[in-house]
C-alpha cells in the first residue's frame, strides 16, 4: 500500500520548483533523471539507499553531520576549505554536492560514471599542507574512505533517528550497497557494514580536532537559503539535529556546546517534519524521476514493504 501524500496544489508546486532548482547550479543545465529510459543506476531501485535518499529533510540533517565529521579531520578540512568555494558561494557548492549524491544513487549509470570521473579529475589536482605541517592529497585513499563513510553514516543515522528504526540487517545492506560506488570515487576501503563503520570511527577519532572552520560552517548552514521559504524558520533547528546524531562524544570533542544541541521540545518536531517529508511525493525529485525511468510507479518508493 502506498504511503505517499501530496500537498495543496500551490504549496506542492512551490516545493517542487524549489527541489528542482536546488539541484541545478546557476548556469548549469538541469539533469533529467527520467532518461535514458530503462538505464539502471549504480544502486538498484529495491535498495535501502533509494528509500533513505528520497527524504530531503534527513538528507539535509545527515549531510551537515557528515561535513562536521569530515571537517574534524585536519587534512580533509584544509582540502575542502582551502580549495573550494564553500565559504564564498556556499549555495552553489551545496547544489553541486547534492547533485553528485543524487547522481551516485539514482542517476543512469553512464551519466553517473562520467560525473564521478570528473570529480576524480578535480580531486587529483588538490594537494597542500595543513596548518600543522601535514601534507595532504584529496585523492588519498584514507581520506576518501573517511569522506565516504561519514556521508553514508550521516544520511543513515539521520533517517534512523528522525524517521524510523532501521534494522541491523538493513544497516549492513545499506553500507554494502555503497561499496561499488565508493570504489569508483577511489574509496576502495570504504566500510561495507555497520561494524566496519564503527571500527573506522574508532581508528580516526584520535585524528579529529575542533576548529574555527567547523563553527564557521555551522553558521553558514544556519543562515544560507538551503530550504524553501516556508521551511527556513526551521533550518537552524535542523542544523542542531545534525549535531545531535554525531557519534557519541564527538560533539564534545569538537567543542559544540548546548547552543548547538536540540532543545527537548524540538526533537518531536524534527521527527514530524522528517516523517512527513518521507511521505511527500515530489515528482521533480531524482528519486521519483528515476523510478519512472525504470518503468516503476511514481510512488514505488512510498509503498510499504
């Protein structure tokens, strides 16, 4: 039975337009996930990933959590912050990152592989030295594994915490689904199960540190127009929801105090927003368009299993 819902036409249209525009950086053509008809994605449609990635609220929450973990590693932090436009053009950077994530999960294989190859070419040119004197390269397999793991962790934990429980078997399946895609990005040691994620977190924890960049990133995410106008008042709350799903002790390690944590009354509200978003049928979304590309019903991902 389908659990999909739609909103009154003017509201639905406004959200659809925003969702479509968000994945189209200024000056770039919109990508139509409906074509070519029948071409499979890198991840199958019956995957856990396709259901997790369809939720825009938990994608925002999980994405912020992932970046916090990435910026906590000094080599990744310098690689991202010193060699990208995030500080000066955060929305464009977020749009490109969002499109890359959607293409990796839902896009037709030919387009996804071409996009990933382009990302890898850019990474191969990024290198430098941290403020602590440690050299880094963006294509370092250890750093690629960390970035892949933190992204996968953030999206899944946001979904599990604010939408509904995800079983251990589903968690392991979700992480294993990402391994072939991660390998295309050069993350050949990406964790393939939840236990492997915990092992990597323990191994990397001594390398993580607080920084002013993390606070700058949080301020940017709290203020930039990342949500439709109607949802913008909740944006700061969703940023706090991201801090709340960091692995145990990491928020304290990063010196993120109570002002960055959810208030007791906010958690039920975040869950309501996330669960509503999980049922909202967005016809302009890569998830729905990709279902149509494969000849599936537009509400395929909203059916109870």
